[in-house]
C-alpha cells in the first residue's frame, strides 16, 4: 500500500507528531434566539495517536455532541476540529477517515452480517478480493465467522454489538468513535466487552474515542479521561489522576464515592475543618488564607483507630457491611458526617460499633483541594 | 352451558358482524356475478335466469358470424391490453413523481409533515368527477394550457392534449398519485435516521446512501404504492370516459357499457371476473416471487 521513498517516510514521521484528533476552542449552539442551547462551550482537547480516550459525563453534558462534531454529523458553531493535523471543518462524514460505533448499533437491517461489515470497504471502492479477505478477517476478529450470512434480526444483542464494531473497524479508520456502545448490554456481557474493546484497541493500534456515562467503564478501559459537565471539559487526566486528584467538586462527586469537607484555608496547604482540627494536603490551597475551601477525601483513604490525644476525633453513627468491605459512617463534633471504607480481612479484625468514639487520620497525599464548578 | 361452550359462543358473537358484512357485501355479490356470467342474455336488459350459456366467455375472444361459426376477435383483448398498459404507465409516472415528493415530506420537521400530508390528501375533498372536468378545462384545444402556449407564441396550432391516451394517463396519474405518495412516505418516515448517518459514516455519499440504504428500506412502501395505483387504475371508469372522449376505452368503460347501452349483463359480468382474475393472479405471482425480500425489509 505504501509508496516507498523518503518523502512518505517523512510524512508519516510528521503525522506521528500530530494529535489524532485536535479540538480547538469549539462551541456548538443548537437553535437560535431565546431557544438557543449551548451544547459545547469553548472546548479544547488533544487526543493522542493510539490512545484510548474517554469522554465521561452525565447525559446532556455535551459528550455525544463532541463525538458527532468529530464524526462530521454536526458542524461546530465556533472553532475547528483537526484530524491528524488536517482541518476537516465543513467536510461531510463520508470524507473523514473516522468511523463510528453507534449507541444502538444502527446496523442495516436489510443486509447480512457480512454485507454490513463490507459496506464501508465497498463504498471506498476497494477491490473485490480485498473486500472479501478483510471482511473475513473482521469476522474472525470478533468471532462471528459462523454468523456471516445471518440477517441482523437473527442474531443476539451482544453479537450485533460485535458486528457494529467489525463494521466500523473494517475500513481501518484513523480514529474509531464509540458512542456508549455497551449501554444496551447486560452487566456480564458488558464486563466481557470492556476487556475485548481494550484488547482490540491494543491490537489494531487505532485511536479510540469512547463516550460513556459509566465511571467504572471509563476507569477500566481508558488511557485518559475527559470529565465533562454542562458543555465544558472540567478535567483531563489518566484514570488514576481523575480518581485520586479530582480538581472540581463535580469531578469528585461524579467519579466514585467521596467525602466532601468544607474548610477554612489556614496555610499554604493547611486547612481547618473545625475548631482546632487541622488537615494538611499535599496540594496547595486555591484561595488566600482565611477563605473558604473545599476538601475531598476518598472513604478508603481514611484510617480509623481507637481515640488518642491529638488525633482527629469522631463518633460512629452507622456501620454498613458490604462483604468485601465495611463502611463506617461517623460524625465530627460539628455534625459533619464522613464515611470510611475498611477492607474486611479476617486476620485483622479492627471493628467498631455505632456509638463508639474513634480517632481518624488521613495521608496528606489523599486530601484533594477542589475548585467549585464554573456556573 | 360449560365454560368452553360460552367462550365459543362469545367468539361467534364477536366475529359475527364482520363475517356478515363480508358475506353480504362481498361473497354474495361475487357469486351472483359469477352466476350471471353463465346465464343467457336478455336483449331488453337483465338476464335469462333459467338458461345456462357460456356465450359471454366465448365473446371475450371470438365473434359469432351470421352462420353461427366462430371467428377470432381480439378487439376486447386490445382494450384490456391498453388498460394494462395505461395503468402500468400511470404507476411508473406516479412512482417517478411520488418518490421525490414522499422523500421531501419525510425529511421535513413534524409541523411541516402534518401540513404536507394534509395537502396531499386535499384533492380527496373534491369529487373525482369535478376534478376530471377541471382537467378538460386545462387540456382542451382552447383550454388553459393551449391558450397560454399560443399567447406566448411557442405554438401556433393547439396541441392535441385531450381525448387521447395522453389525457387519460395524465388524469389517472393525477387521481392516483396520493395512493403512491402516502405509503412511500409512511415507510420512509419509519426509517431510523441513524442508519442514514451510519451510511454516511461508512463513506457512502448521498447517492450511494439513497440507492443502498434508503430505497431498500422503503421497498415495502414502494410496492404497496404501486399496487394501490395499478389496481384501481386498471378498473377506472370516469377518467377514461371523460378525458379519453370515448376513443380511449378502458376495461372499466367496457364493463359499464355492457350493463348500460349494450344490455349484455352476462358479458359485463364475465369481463368483471376476467379483470378480477387478472389482478389477483398478478398479485399472487408477485407475492410468491418476492416473499423473501418483503419479509427481509423489517
């Protein structure tokens, strides 16, 4: 396929430097006048080559709109979308080297499984024998060789999902867009497909842009995650960053369970949560000394102990047993309630009952300082 | 009475009215028609009820000479052939015009769709007879079209637009176009727009998307539209009567003539049954051939 020569080698080297997808200052407004709705507000993001990138957010946050802008189904009101460094603004979807796995698969009901998969290659005008061999490869990749001549209505939801995936991968796009592709599957199948998707992404080396509202899914599969809310990207980072160092109240609340603690800034990285009770964070305060601050601590980062002098104190109000772990709800003197998660381990049976006085501590590295959400 | 018996009675009572209506208004008249077609002809009109005769069916193909021998006469077959041809033409033109119209309607927003569907059905609010007379005003030698063209200096002599096959085809197309548009519109409107997006996403341009995705999915509607135009066009009466000017007879006029001026009820009944057989046979052949495809399209 490649034409040999120094120029093409240079070109491909150049392309490696470019982001697979670059979204620059993109806004999207639907409707006009009083009914105008701003689905995306000045969004910028660079998605790297061969990356599994996830757009995570609640429904209506603009993640699907962003995906549709990349696919070309919508055009941005402002800003530009670059694919491999090339500006594709104004180009229709059929001229973009991008394929989509749709939320409800959108498989062609009047075609067989194999016809669905070969559709893109046919439209690209590939030679017949190549279409045949690629289609067979794809059927093997998603383990549906036996189903090639079945109609779409004659296969199960999980199999339809695989066909949708094979159909989108067959033309070997530069970027594969996935719009909540697992949401229609049951839990067991969803878990399997999560691993399968990750495997496919690693095997094919294609950049995946994955849209979901499921934080578990995002944390399991992604190389990086962008958390979105109300048409804005609030934080971009690795799953560990997003989970351990949330920067916004929204991100902290949306991804996993977390304790939110209102506090007062008392030093560069010192915060008072109550009279005399101080917490340190490895992150610097966002506001000057004396101002309000908001801290976030994951329940599993709080260590409980017998009350001792000088440690932070509380009273257990409720104990909830979850099998692998136990959640202790406890109250501070000022009435603030916190949760601590402790893994159950028969050998280390440290347990408390409701009403017990306890001491608690937390590592400064596990205390996040949050910015309030932009409104 | 036991429970099962009560249920049976209940079922019979429920299905009764429909069964009665079908028997009285369809089966009995059809049997009556078949019976009449095999009776002798009363020259003053009506039927000789006590006399069996196959004369009506012989008359479809043969003419009885004065000495009683039979000679081949294909005049009636020509009229039937012309009816089939004109109906087919009507169907093709209706499809060519109706498909883009249905497509336009299906891609508007909900408010516009309601208005457009209303506009398509609007001609039904006027009597068919009146609408055909309107076409006479448009098509005749000094009618709207000819006088406009002559006033513009495009033609010097009026074009022969009325009282020929062209006029009948125009009139039939006009009358039956809504029957083509509405079923196609219904099937287009059901198409999931995401399938169109998927097609665009897979590098199909507008034309390819139309040919490979939209038309195959609209196929059941297109078939329904074609049947709904072809079948009633084949039996049409008023349009060829008025716009054909008695020269372009169709089978419907022939049947009407037998029950009226010709006073040959058995022959009229035989023609009617022949038309019915023709339509049912062609529909059955079509259904048998395309059964698989029709079921495949959802």
